[in-house]
C-alpha cells in the first residue's frame, strides 16, 4: 500500500493547466527595416500588424513534459510504502522472584515428576522455568539471599538470560543465614526504579529471618506503600526446629500485609499448586501496540524521470545525426 506524506502537493499537478490562461510570453527581437515596405504592402494587400512567433511543441514533447511534471510532483509528495502491521507487546507487570539459597535449601526432601529425589533449590528452579514459560510478557527479576541479599538479574524481558542466571545460582553462594526482611528491602529499591503499574514479588524461603536490618513484616509494610504485592512460599517441613525452623507466622503475615498471599509447600505437588494459584491470582497482563513500518519510495519517480529525460536527449542526438548524414549524402 502506498501513501503520501504530503498529499496536498499533488494539487500542483494541475498547475500547467492554469498556465494556459496566462498570455503568451513575448520577446522583442531586432529586425531589418525595408525602404520598400510600403510598396510591398500595397502590392500584397496585407495589413501591417504586430509580429509574433509562437513556438509550438509536438504532441510527443507535450506528453513527455506532462509525465515528467507528474513524476516530479509525485516525488515531492513523498510516496511511502506501508508495510504489514507489526504488533509490539509490552509488559504491564514487573515480577521479582526472591529465592532463599541458604544451606538448608540443600535438603533433598523433594522429588521430580519421575520420582527422583532432589534438593529444595533444584525443585524451585524447575518450577521457575515453567513460570517463565507461562508468563512470556512479564519482565522478570531475580534476587538470591542468605546472609545477605544480592541482585542476580534486574528486571528484563530476556527470559533466556534470566533462566541462564537462575541455573547458575548455587546453594551457599550468599552465605548460610536467612535475611528475609533485607531481601524484601532490596526488592523495594528495585521496584522504585520500575515504571510498571503492576508490581509483584514472590519470595521462596525454608527458614526464619536471622538478622535482617529491617524485620520482614516492617519491610512488607513499606512494600505495601509502594503498591508491591508479595506472595510468600514457605518450603520444607513446618515441624523443623532450631535454625531450620519455619517462621510460618511471619511468612504468612508478610503476604497478608501486602494483600498478596501465603503458601506452604512441603513437597513438589504443593509447590506446583502454590505457583498455579499465584498464576490465577496474577493473570498475565500486557499492553499491545501495533504500527506499520513506512519506507519512503520517492526516489523511484525521480529515477523514472531521469530515464525519460535521458531518452529524450538521446533521441534528439540520434535525430540530429541522422539529418546531418542525410544532408551530407
């Protein structure tokens, strides 16, 4: 499909027709005065009038000039080729995932779909892969935490890179403790730089907070003021004690404060159910925009015009050569 960027310039195509309404151009030229002019007038019986010579072009010349003018006006109107519409999908949600990688995540109390025993982190990784596949339009981020929180992947639409860096995450690389509250605090800082209206944080942990600068519940209250919704997933056996004990009350409270949710997953089935419910509570959202690429093709009428002019000049040269040969012969 062709459209013109300046279609009003096509009105100039009719300008030559208006030129016909103007008087002919007159040019004075020198002449020879004949002393016997009066005698010639009497003998011829003609009446003296003002002389004029009007150059008449052939039909071919007029036709060529007409097409050249049309091509010139077409080029000035800037024709553009409109390509097929391209749909661009923009994420309407930023989803941050905070994963506990403390030493307790090495416990092999989870199984794969085939029944193979795996540690808690491996079970979480496999489900996060599915999460990425089911939410292709969300911008994903990744925080790992233990003795301190670390940003593993900032918000990105490149899920392939996000999954690659998730796979490189190992147990113990951030220490052995669990700073649950500080992980939420780091998430808040990252969400402050986000322009997304829908902000969601999923926190997966199998322990209790051990020394965060900001208690988890207080951090959750700050997150709520920034319209950040937190879903907490407690992983492991709720009956565990000492350092591996699950602080279910705090984990549940964090989800409630931000109008998010709380889930307990002691096996793969419950972990899958937690992710499924989060998916239902936070359906995929995106903004779709469509645009058609425009490519200027104004050079094509100019090229045709140049070819026409060259052909006219070539025909004149050939005609002149032919006449000269005929005259010589």
